[in-house]
């Protein structure tokens, strides 16, 4: 349980709202676990037909909490992380996932969208995957799903240069269904979710299964995760996390 993740179920829709706006909805272990609990419940509860993700405040999410990364980076045995559990749940979800995204969607904030079936962006949305800037590697099967969706060079620029992608570009390269004013993004996503609740559940579930290669996604998540864990323990990653905490640019030449 955490106050930073609100779970509501109404009329067939489970809404998961990231609610840590003072930290740009940076994701803590408790928030990942609460989202996993929601996704696991959605899989088995026939009353839930659609899961909708949204975030309070001006950002969808700033991604993994960097203080948590820093702690994992100096821990001898960080164990299986709540982030891994969440990503695995996303990768095997059989019910439709919908997202409403405003402002920054960093790291997993972007890679989770690759697992959503409908994505609505506010016109101020910025998708950012700065894994290499943090001395890490892509996760959530994004090393496969992102280039498959937008092409190798655009994906590489996002991963390796950390280039943000704006909402209009994301729409044009197939990462979103629509771009709307910030004030409308939640209602737009909710309306789509409501429409899905009226579609036949069995047909929706087969359609998603046909469109998603669950086994390949799981294999990619595993391979990435092994490398990600290794990278977290490097001096390069520690330098990146210290630099963020000290509000300075990282200097990888000294490690
Ligand atoms: N982990 C922990 N805290 C975070 C965070 C993160 N990922 N992202 C933002 N915060 C915190 C900041 O430290 C700051 O806290 P403070 O007010 O106590 O100093 C607060 O949230 C506001 O962030 P700030 O950087 O001042 O907001 P901004 O609007 O200038 O920038 C971002 C927003 C998201 C662009 C910027 O915060 C950022 O780049 N965050 C890191 C994103 C990241 O690398 N995530 C990991 C991806 S794998």
C-alpha cells in the first residue's frame, strides 16, 4: 500500500494513478508493487475489462526513483526488484492497457507505453529514455519493441543520445493514437477505455494475444534485466546517480 499510487475500479475500468507529483511521479518500489498488484488483480477479476494508467501533476512520470537506483547500485544483493515484477506483469498482460500521458515520460514512463494498447498524449508530452546517460541499458523489452515501432536510428538516438521525443513526433511515428490539449488527455483516454468495456471480452483478449508476442517479450525482458542489474553495480552508474543527486553533469572520464 502506498499513497503514491491510487487504484480505483469503476464500470469495468481499473484506473492506476501515479500520485507523487512533487517528485514528478518518480517510481518507488512501493509504487511498482501497487501497480503490479493492480495488474495481477485485473488478470483474474472478470469485473475488470481495461486498465488505465495516468499521472497526477505536470509529469506522467520521471521514471525509476534515482535514489532507489543509487541504493541498489551499492547493495551487495539487490534481489528481484519491484520494477522487474511490474515490467514482467506489463509484458504478460492480457487485458487492454490504455495510457493518458502529460509532460515528461522518462525511462519506464516511456517504455511502459510500448505495452499499452491505446496511448493518448497531451501536446506537452515528452518521451525520454536516457538509459545510456545513466550508464544503464534499455528495459521492458524496449530494446526490441522501440526500434520495431519507430526504426533503429530513431530508437538509438533516444536510448544513446537521450534525445527527447515530442508528442507530435511520437504520434507521427506510431507511438500514440492522438495528441490533445493537456486538459483533455484524461477524458480522451477514459472515453477510449469506456468504449473498450463495451466490446466483447473474449474477442478483445484473443486480438491482443494475436498482436503481442508474449514469449519473445518475456525473453527480452529477462535478457535486458540481467544486463541492467550488472550495469547498476558499475562505477559509471554510481557516477550518473551521484551527478543527479548533486545536480551536476556526470563525468564518465574519471571512472
Ligand atoms: N528520481 C528521484 N527524484 C526525482 C526524479 C527521479 N527519477 N526525477 C525528478 N525527481 C525529483 C527531483 O530530485 C526534484 O526533487 P527536489 O524538489 O526534492 O529537489 C523534484 O523531483 C522535481 O524535479 P526537477 O528536476 O526539479 O523537475 P524539472 O521539471 O526541472 O525536471 C525531469 C523534470 C523529469 C526532466 C528531471 O527531474 C529529470 O531528468 N529527472 C530524472 C529522470 C531520470 O533520469 N529517470 C530515470 C530514468 S531510467
